[in-house]
C-alpha cells in the first residue's frame, strides 16, 4: 500500500481549496476562525491548537519526550532495543516487528462517548505516539463537537499509517461512516482496521490472565509494568466529561481526559517493550510460568521449534506444566524414551488435571510404541480414577475424557488377551 503521505500529495486540491495559490488568505482565514474559538488561551496553555479544514476545525495537542524518559519499568529507548531484537529473530509471531523500524509503529488509543458500538457512540479523541530519530512525539486529535469529524479524521490520516497501529483493544473499533466530499477522508475512514495491527490486549491475556484480577490496562500497568497513575480521571467518566465540554466549551475537564489518554498511549510503548522482551527471552526477571506461556503461544501458532526452546528454559526451573509440554514435544519428535521419562516425572508431581493427561499420554506411548499393554492398562485405570474424581466434584467436561479412556481400557485389555494367547500358542509349539 502506498503511504498516506503520497496519497495526500496527490489529493491536495481536495483538502484545502486554492491552498497553493492563496497561502496568505488561508493564514488570515485561520486567524479569523481562531478568534471565535472559546477558551483558546486555555487550549494553548495545554499544548493544543486548532486545525482548520475549510470552515471546520478540530484540536490537536502535541507533546515531545526524550528517549530517556522513564515510564514504568522501562525508558522509551528500550523500545528501540526491542525492535532490534525482533529484527535479529526472524521468527513468525503476531507481535513481531521483523522488517520494521522503530519509526514505523504508531501507539494508538481512542476515547468515545459510549462503551459499546452502534448509533450514538462517537469517537471524540484519536491519540497516538510515534518515534522519530531523536524523540517520541504524542499527538491527540480532539473533536470539538459531533459533526466536525471531517477535520478530525483528515488531520489524523495525514500522519498515521494505520496498518502499523499498536492498540489495547480487546474488541473492534466502531469507526463512523464519514460522508464528505474530501477524497482522503471518504476513501480511508471505511478502511480503518477493526483491530490494531498489534493488539496487546490479547497478548496480556495470554501471559497474565491468571495473575491479575482483570487485564485492564491500569492493572497491567500497576502489577506488571511498574507504573501507577496518580490523580487520573477514570476512563468511564469520558462520556460525561465530553458532553459537559460540548455544552459549556470549557476545556478543563477534557484536558484532564487528555492526560488519561496520554498515559494509556505511553503505557502501550512500555507494554510492547515488555512483551517483546518476554517473547524473545530478554527479561532476566521472567518467571518460569511466563516462559512456559510464551512456549504455549508459539506452539499455538505452529512455531514448534521455538516453543520447544521456551519449554526447555521453563523446565530448567522445575515448572511441572512446562515439563509436561516438553514431553509432548519429544513425542512429536518421536523421541518416545525421553517423552516417557518426563511423563513419568509428571505423574508423580503434577496437579491432578495435568496428571490425568500425562497418564493417558503414557498409555498411548506404551500401547503403540512399546506394546506394553499391562503398564498401559495401569496408566489408563489411574487416569479413569482421576476423571471419575473430577466428575464427582461436578465438572461435566471430564465425562468425554472418561468415555474415551474407558474405550481405550477395553481395547488394551483385548490386545493384552490376544498377546497372551499368542504367547501360549508359541509356547506349545
């Protein structure tokens, strides 16, 4: 896809009439418009200025940060280290930045007038941060009132490559259908993605859903990233604050909401950095469980060799679920002896749910590779006992496992009976 900047260059005639032929008139017109903007001085004190498109406008706030700014566990320059790591690890992963530069990614968040989609839910703030060669720049595009979406999206689309958005969605955006004669906005708003190119919400769920009360960004900030907000406006107040602003025009409340959105966006930089270090095993404080869950993720996307290495690292720290997963990998590699050895350890030390699965896996190897039906029967019977125990506690999902294990047990008994019969026949001969 050609960049938006190049498309803009071809579409300048659609954006501002006679821009090239009447630059002085354009400046005068903007100055005249600015005089009629309520509380303009308050906006300007908050690093915010109006952006005009024809007779309409939005606000844009712009803030700059040095690379050594600390946000939680990391400085922003650590993100550039993460990008370098990805470019030295040509491995498929949904969060991989292989082939990208630090300046290619846009850390993006919105604020809306409602929690769900549908009519009446308006996006009133589009915020993003990006890296230049020397600093981090945050921009926030603010809708002065419903109906002025054209300058809002025009100003946003001029600067952002929406194929490399980094978000914390968890659900789809509800992009409006902006009807306008401005070609850029008309063509590109319908194409804006439902999800970010890199959605960190699902990544956080994979690694920490069992560790946190919820994986809301504020919880991840506090408990994982080491960043705690102070005097922050809660996100659920956003609709009330915006409607008050639309009615009274006083930007005091909306400026506080800008700070909330700013923290959201800066935390995405820190979170992407931390997730990258987790996935690429660059975090010296990474737990065995996190290593194993990274392995699970790689296995889920078909990267079995990378998953294997993650399980090995977790198993070194005596993580029993990782040893169980490692045994599966050895079985997949047809190293049945190593798989059996590891599962033998798992059935002695694992929790009952993993123990039951390990018994079944042992039974499969014993049946199909070793033809040791007696030991396979013993493993299957122990698994059945565990399945019956789970069912007695009211867990219905184990009934399917019990039924399959009972079929396996009957088959094994038939095979053992046939084997003994054959041995007797051989003995009589």
